[in-house]
C-alpha cells in the first residue's frame, strides 16, 4: 500500500504533460491493446498519474465512495478494480469528468476546442468514450476501445457455469476489442464535422469533456511538517483522529523512510482525506 505515493498535485503544467503523454501513449496502444472504450480512457490517465505521483479517483455505481490508489498495493490492482467495475456512463454520472469550457452537448463546434487528453462521450444515455490524441484546425484524432464481436464473447453457459468475467481485462473472455484510431474531420465547405462520413458528434449527443483534476486535488491535503509535529499530531490536526497516523505514514513512506518516527520539519506530506 498504496498503489503509488502522491508527490504533487494536478497543475496547468502537469495537465499539459498529461496531454503530451496521451498524444504518444494513445496511438501506441492502437492495434496492440485489447480494451473497452472507458477502460482505455481510465488506463491512460491512471498510468500517467501513477508515473507522476498524482491523486486520482474513479467512481461508479458499485463504488460510489470512489476507487483511490491508497487502498491498493500497485497500479495493476487499482486498474483491476477500476476497469472491471466502471462503465462509460459512470464517468459522467459520478462527476469524474466535466465539460470542456465553452462547449455544449451535441454542438459540433465544440470539437474545435478539443485537445489531446480530452474525452468525447457519445450517445444518450452515454455508452461510448473516445480519447482525443491530437488535433489540428480541421481534424480531431481519437483512439478508442470497443466491444469484441458477439461471436468472440463468452456464451451464456460459460458465463453461468464458470467464473468468467468479461469486464476484467485479465480474463481470457474480456469483452474489450483491439484499440483503433479514427478522426473527426472538418469539412470547411459544408461547415460540418464528419466521422466516417456522418455527423456523429451532432447526431449522437457528443460531449467534449475532461477529467475533473480539481476534484482529484481536493482528495488530499498538502501538509508541511512543522517543528515538534509527529504523525499522530498531524493526523489529529488534519484528519481529526490521531489514530489515523498510519494512513499518513503508509501513503508517504517514500518521503519519511523506514522509521515512522523520523518525520522532520520541512517535509512535505500528501494526506488522503479518506
């Protein structure tokens, strides 16, 4: 514990780095990774957050209190829980994502504001997610997962009489399709954004959205250790319970070291609120 330690918060420069990461990592997974659409989006932001030491939370119908890295031993375990239980509509239903500023549902001109790392959520109710990987004035490139053809999915008997879980990426019958890349292209003569020849964003309730980084930042408290403070006194001050000092220690062991008594003035600790 935890899956990864928090080392910093999401800032404009960190978000810019996330967008750069997606612009390369997204296309690299195309043709290689088997994934559903929402799993690809969650995997990309989770891989970046883990590598950079950033707070993150995924909520869904089965985990309304949120899935956070503090409660898992490594990234793989975190992803196993998050990907297995989260559907595309959960991202919007539980406010994990928010509209990109200046955009609206089904408004094609919203695509002109797209940046790498943004998400396009489609249909009403939502049941598909595309990850923006790069943009120009006339093209929005995306990577997306999907469902495997029905002929490749586990049959009724297998699902009833075995422990197969089509939602778990490690399962041999995982429902995810191989990731593919496509584009929304602007036709200047017609003034329309087309996806495979049709106005997908307009006709199917497209929403240009981005992760709610501010909400993730609010999950933790950044605390600078003062003179004579102990983990217990910090826990009492920040979490209103001195007995929760172990939570602080386990989440900051890389900073504190092997001895929990070695907390020193000037140390920066990131403390999970839950």
